C-alpha cells in the first residue's frame, strides 16, 4: 500500500507560504497519481502554496494519492498561522545637524531593529544617535519581529519592515553686525541681527 504522511511546517507567518511534501513509508506500494485538489494541478509529491487563513487560525491541507493498483489514499496536514508585527510609526521633523527621531504611534512587536541593531523606545520615541542629519530628505528602515517557539524547540520569526522619511530643515543664516567703534566709557552698543532661511 502507498502509505504516506503529508509533511508541512508546524507554523508559518501570515501571508506566507507552506511547503507540502508527501513522504512514503519504506516498501510502500508505488504512487501513480497525486491529487492536490484546488491547491495544484501538478502530479508532484511536493508543492509550495500561499496561505489563505488569518493569524491565529489553522490551515488544513489535504492530498490524495492513487497507487498503481488504483487504490486511493488521503492524508492531511495542519499548519498554524502566526501574526506578523503590527505597528505604526512616523519620523519627527528635525533641523539639520539634529539626530533623527522615530515615534511609535501604535501597535507592538517583540523586538525592533534599525540597520540590524536592536532598538528600544523611550516613552514611545527612539533617537538615532549614530549620525547627525544634513538638510534634505532622509529615509530610515525599521523592522519589527515577533518570535514563536515551536514544538521541536525551534523558533519561527515573523517580521514587518517600515520605511520612515525625514524632511530635515535647513538652519537659517544668521548675521550680526555691530558698530566699527565705541566711544570711551560707552556702556551701550547697538547690534543688528538678521536671519533668513537658506
């Protein structure tokens, strides 16, 4: 008999993919046809399909196999769908020579990363102190990750990446003018200050 099991990942991230693989027992009757139903029209023992269930639900996959003796066997596999991080962020408007600031507006993740370095929000904000910003438009990418422990002690990581655009404003030109001379014993000097954006 074509006794087989249907192997699949224990869990995958939402909107991800699942690899389904038929594994036959030793000395089992040979399989002639494989029927994946609506999943695939290919007569193959291994396929990859996109998930359709929402996070927190279980996706059930079924495959049937017909042996060379026309016997039909069916097996199933269940896959848990895990949530990706869900969060909303924005970049604060800053002036040139300031550090970029990311504000976490809503949502959560187990951990956050910028340039593969883990970051921590303080009262909902994080400051990038690695470099001061020149004027112009800048972009930072931040990734949130959720971690799930599997039954084999492995870990499934689900992640989401957002780009934050910073509009860094130019500092104004400031000019100070003073008299060329002061009288002896004078205690007052008139200064003229003008400022203009570049």
